[in-house]
C-alpha cells in the first residue's frame, strides 16, 4: 500500500487539512510520525481482549459533516478500510480497529457540537462525537433531560448508540439510549456515480434506522443523532441493603415498582442492595448530586497499593483476604452512599432528591486525565491500577430467577468464590427492554455486569477461575443471554447472531450500505458470522476467554488447572484446580 502513504500525504497537505498535520494529544490513538501516519489504536484500558495492538495507516479528525463526507469518499475511492473511533474508546472488544494494518481511523473527537435543540418538540440533535456528559449538561441548560442513560458520562453518542448502551428501567421505552433516537444521519461508502459517498438521513419511521442505531460501526460513520428528551424532572434515591435469600423472587417485582431501579448483588456476602429510585414532583425540595465514588479520580499511589494487594491475594490463593477486602470495599461504599450527596457537598441521609441531570451519570476522574502521575481513573493503563475482565450479559426476565438460583447454588458449593467480584462492587443488575433495533435486546431482561481480576500474565489462572467461567457459560448457553456489545471476553460473541431474530436483516442492510466491507474488520466479521471464528484455540486460551476449554492444555495444567465440567451446569467446560 505504498500508494496510500502518498495519498495521505497529498491530502494532508492539500485536501484534507483536517487530517491534522500535527499529532494531537490523545492517548489511545498514537502515531509514530508527525504526519498522523503509522498509527496504533487501543481502547481506554490500553488493551484489547486478545492483547494484540491494532494498527492503522492514518487517522483523520473531521470537524464537520462535510469533512466527514470527504474523508469517507476518499477512503472509498481508494478502497481503504475505515473505522469510526471516539475520543476515549471505552469499549472492551476490538471494535475500534479498521481491517488490516493499513486502514484509516476516523476519529469523532472534533465532531462534537450540539446542532439543534427544539424545546417544544423535546428533541436535541448532536454530532456523534458529543459525550454523554455534554448531552446531559446542554439539555439541562434548556430544561430538558435524557430519561435513561449509562451511568458513566465519558461515552460518546455515536459509540453508546453503536453498542446498545443503557441505563436501567422497565418503564416507557426502556433504558437503552438508542430507543430514544428519533433521527440519525449516516455517512457510508457510495459508488462513483455518488462521488464515492452516500449520506442517509433516517427518521423514526424509517425501517433501516433499526439497523443504523446499534450498528457496531460497520455501516459507516454516524454524523448526527437526534434524541427525544423529556422536560427536566426530579428523582428520589434510597439504597436499601437486604439479604439475598429471596433475590430471585424480588427481581421482577422490584423492577416494575421503581422507575430507575437497579440492584447491587454481593453473592458471597449473601447481600443485595436495592436502589429504590423514582421520579418525584419537581417542587420536592433537594439538590442532590451523584458523583459515583468508583468514577472519581483516585491517587495513583492508592491504586497501585490496591492492585498489589490483589496480586498478592491471587498468587497466594488467599480467598479469605479477598473476602475481608470485599467487605471493606462494599461496606465503605454503602456507608458513603456510593458518592451521593444531598446538596453536592455532604450526605446527610436518604432519600437523596435532586434533578435528573445531577443524578443520572458521572465520571469526574476524566477531568484529571492529563496528569495521571497524581490521580487517575482506576483503570488508567498508564499507571499500575485496576486490570480486569468484564462479563456483561442480559437474561430474559422470565428466566432471571432461575439463573440467580443457579449462581446461588455455586456460592453454596464455593462460598468464597465471588469475593473477588465483590471487590469490584459486586454484580450490578440493571433492567433493559426489548427493542426494535435489529441488534438490540430481544426481550425484556436483566443485565448482569460482572467485573473480576485479570492477570498481566495471560497464562496465569485466576482464583476461582472455574466458578467465573461457569457463570459465564450458564448465562450464555443455558439461559441464552445476550452479551453487551461494548464489553465482555471474546467467547461471549461466538455464534451470537443466532440469538437475534432480525440478524439476517441487519446483514442485508450492511451489504447494501457497505458492499465492499470497508467499515468491517476481522473482529466484526467473526462476530457477525461473516468470516472466521471468534474462538482462538491455543495454549491457555480459556483463561482469557479466547476459547472454551475442551482439553487441559487450554487451561494451565502446569499450574494445576484442568478442563472439567461445571459443578451446577454440567455442560459447562471450565478451568478448575
Ligand atoms: C467506566 C465505564 C462505565 C460504563 N458504563 C456503562 C453503562 O452504565 N451502561 C452501558 O450500557 N455501558 C457502559 N459502559 C460500556 C459502554 O457503553 C460501551 O463501551 C460504549 O458504548 C462505548 O462508547 P464509546 O463512545 O467509548 O465508543 P467506542 O468504544 O469508541 O466505540 C464503540 C463502537 O461504536 C462505533 N462508533 C463510535 N462512534 C461512531 C460513529 N460516530 N459512527 C459509527 N460508529 C461509531 C465504533 O466504531 C465502535 O465499533 C461503560 C464503560 C466504561 C468504561
Ligand atoms: C510521515 O513521516 C515519516 C517520518 O516521520 C515518513 O517516513 C513518511 O514517509 C511520512 N508519510 C507521509 C505520508 O507523509
Ligand atoms: C511505525 O511504528 C512502528 C512501531 O510503533 C515502528 O517500529 C516503525 O519504525 C514505524 N515506521 C515508520 C515508517 O515510522
Ligand atoms: C433474610 O431476610 C428475610 C426477611 O427479609 C428473613 O425472613 C430471612 O430469614 C433472612 N434470611 C437469612 C438467611 O438471614
Ligand atoms: C407540588 O405541586 C403539586 C402540583 O403539581 C401540588 O399538588 C403540591 O401541593 C405541591 N407541593 C408542594 C410542597 O408545594
């Protein structure tokens, strides 16, 4: 692809002046030379599930739709693989990489303005690189609110819609942001007759908007999104801690009772913390603020100490140490109300009442990104901090109870096995609803978010490896759970398209919009079942979720971990001592 270098240089100088000709300060997209060529892209965690970096020939930073259109036209004309990337790249799977090593990354970092707000019609149009934080605060300025959203505001609208991100509710149209999208503009490849680029504008009634919303970036680059908002409202939040013996029975009832309900489950402690969270009249007094503690900046020194302690517990198989650590973490969080305050300063007691925009999401650790030596987000890869896997899936409400009971049976067999998950604040359970998006949720469901230790050494098994793998397989196979597109270890996506009744329809649209597959990658081809296998079978592959073990060698036989059936779900194949 010597020619590509030539064209990039040419355009850098003459045509695409926004193919910024100096290296911008951005950590996850790095280019070796001053002309934005020879680049690597990572996610915000600094590592993809398979631990390989991903390469690209260049990166463009369009600042307007016009510039975006000429970038896509340029890439299409020269058949260059392309991929939209975002300001922080918060997805875990390898979604952000263009195919091969000679592709073009199209960053939406500078495509982040508010285009229009229509207060009467309750709509807001933003460019796709706008962050959730921007959307929330700009809407609030004119008295509007996005009713349901992810809890972390560092995501972009393009990225969160593209991966089906959500908050928690069973009410209204549900908790997925894409179900509040009423307009969308998409820039895709075109034929020579179109100048190699096609801009499509979708309204609510257009059939293909169901493909364009949750698109994993494979249809082109979303330029703008129009969201349906609501008049600003207030909420009242109370956290209630209970034992988990009737959790399976409570789960459905609780979700129907409270609009913004969610549950934090600490299975080894036999506890569940219920978030009783409802809309209240806007004349109810209170100016509460939710600045979630784990999303605040933490000193690098503290993060290093915590990680070192965790590494020591792992190397000594110190389950008791993990369990006492978990109790410390979770009781500390509960007693500090997880970062809620009644007035933005101190917590004086429940309920915490306040405006939606001050309670729905947070992420103040992003404010300190520049100087990670002192403070950082806990998972910042530039320092020694948290390093974890995330297994996140949704299970149909009709079988959620049975899944919860299976996990409880596992805890009965191995009581300390989930203390390691509790160190990361337990299993977060949130409500999601069936969507018309082809790759959206198929049924009303409960989303389980499980975070756990990952070793820096891919060949080192983790403590209670087998239990965590069994829960993952229980969910995916016995209960046919749907994985969150923006999280998870690779195996969650093997054969996943079979779980979507309109999966074929999505592939049909993709074929029409991008027949050359310029916006596809090796990873998206594997996930969408177009080419290749998600599973990567090699020594130790099951430890990292790159395969499900079928032989001992996929585990760590030299460290005493062998491939065995599950303890509750006998069809599972897990690495266990
Ligand atoms: C701390 C933290 C908290 C989180 N909390 C939640 C939560 O509460 N709920 C939840 O559901 N998820 C949550 N997530 C996961 C998150 O939702 C997804 O990883 C997220 O959607 C990624 O958004 P992003 O803007 O970083 O996009 P990226 O990860 O950069 O991109 C994701 C995909 O979207 C595509 N894409 C991005 N922009 C465009 C565009 N303009 N046009 C076309 N394609 C595009 C990319 O090509 C890529 O394929 C959290 C993640 C983190 C790190
Ligand atoms: C970019 O810069 C490198 C050296 O800094 C040079 O080798 C390469 O040819 C340049 N590429 C373009 C497209 O200008
Ligand atoms: C491209 O980057 C790689 C690794 O970052 C480096 O080894 C190589 O020399 C670079 N090539 C050019 C032409 O700059
Ligand atoms: C759990 O709490 C319920 C009441 O909410 C009580 O009836 C039950 O005995 C408790 N179970 C345990 C194991 O403590
Ligand atoms: C709040 O407003 C409602 C009507 O919107 C009214 O019935 C109620 O009395 C008000 N409460 C207070 C405390 O002012």
